[in-house]
């Protein structure tokens, strides 16, 4: 069974952010997808009281897993009453496009409302 849960381990969070050369601060966090002890993927983000900014989603080659991981990160934001979702320049924009999560490319805004619907992944 796959679980996708927020990581509470600051050492692991720092490790993942460092792997992507992304600065970490007190608002940096991630969700990690696991089956048993095996890590299947993760999403790195910054979540404060107003916005979530997504930096990375791995793996990018498994569209369904990536969709679930991104949705889990956005769900964490929504649980904290944060509905303004954005992505960073380093984020996998092509993946977000395939997953149909881009709400406004000029603003780098993600469509957090998609949490309340099914996957509309585009494989083209």
C-alpha cells in the first residue's frame, strides 16, 4: 500500500532540498510517497500562512504517482487553509502541464481547486 504523508524529519527535508540545490527555511517541507520503507517519490514545497510554492515533484516519469504526490502536497496546504498555490522556476512545469494543474502560467499559479476533482492527466 502506498502512503503519501508530510515529512516531519528536518534532516530528511534538508537532505532533499540540498539534492535540488534549493535554499531551505523554516517554511520548507515535503510529502514523501512510500510503500513500506521504500521511498517512491516526493514533493518539495514552501508553505506559509498564505501560500504554497512547489519546487520539485519526483518521480516525473510516473504520471499517476506524480499526480498523487502533488495532490497530497496541495492537500496539506488546503488543510492549513492555504488556497494560493504557485510553482517555482525550478519546478517541473511540463509535468504540471501534463497533469493539467496550471491555472495561470504568467503568475506561475497552480489550480488547487483540482483537489476536489479527479485526475485529468494528459500524456501528450
